[in-house]
């Protein structure tokens, strides 16, 4: 089972009609659309959704606009915070603020990591422990390699913070290597946070084209497509299952 966000672009559509418009736009990519397996199928279920930490942001001057997709205009949706919504006409949405939010959160996470690095002994990435295991699988079992990596004070601190709900270290750090994660090039990761702030994993354009992050250059292309949409084009995210 796989879940991913797809960003769907629609012609001008009132919020109450958005679910039906999405159904029409998404129909060609339904895995079960044909008697046999649909060769261009991408999903078998979807529903309107946003990640609670990264909803669409509204331009302040359009706060309360009834063209926005919110709990007030679609009773089936959960309420969000001030200036937050599930989508709406592109001209009402503040993509610049969404990008700023993504970079700000990345910078805060990086600063939190740097603070931990300053007070703990240097930690080694999991790959080094695994390489030692592969060089001597009998003398250095994989379980021991993983355990010794996890017992490093810096890695332990991140895991404890993740369990405690620290906003800078999500639960994903319980199953991934924070040392390797933060060893990535800072400028490149920051740029990635900027590029991925608005588009979902997949984008369905107004003319019905589907493209996703499995293709090279997707994030730059998707970001550019969304930036240059007609202001009346409705943008909404759906959580897909496949």
C-alpha cells in the first residue's frame, strides 16, 4: 500500500463542485478504469486532504473568500488555522509564503541539529557500521552494528526528542539515520525544501497531463507550472492510495 499527495489543477469551480470536478479530471488515471489493469493507472482511491503542518496558505487580503476550499465551504473537511485552506483559485493562494514556511522550518531543524552536535561527541553514520559488518559478518553481526549506531549519544538524543514530540525531529528519525540525513549538502537540501513546498508528489495539469516525482526534473517543472497558472485556476491536493 502506497499513499502520496497529488496536486490537481481545475478550471474555475465553486468549492461545492470541486469533488466532482476532481473525479472527472482524475478518472483517466484510475487503476480500475478498464476491464483489465489500466496501463496509465496511478491510483485506486483518493480524497481531498492537506498535511496538517503544511496546508495551503491564503493571501491575507483574501481571507474568508468563499471561493477557497475550507471547512466553511465544504462541510466534510476539518477546520484549519487562520489563513489556511485546502486549496482554491491560484490567485488567492500565497505560494511565496508557503515556500518561506518550508525554508524557515528547514533552517530551524538544521539549527536544532547543530545545537545537539555542539554538546555531544561526534557520531558516525549507520553506513560505516554496516560496512564493518559486511567485512566481517560472523564476527560483527548486523544486529550489533545497528545497536552500536543507535547507542551513540547524538543518535539517542534525536530518537528521544522524536518520541517526545520535538517539532524539529519527526518520528521518521526513529527509522532513518540522522547522521546521514544532516550530512547532506546544506544548500542543496535548502533548495529542495523550497522546490517541494507547493507541489505534491504528482501534478495533474489543467489540460489533463499527469506527471510525478518518478521523472527527472519533476519538482522544478511542477513548481514552475503552478507558479504560472491562470489566477482563476483552482488548485487542490488529494491524498491518493495505490
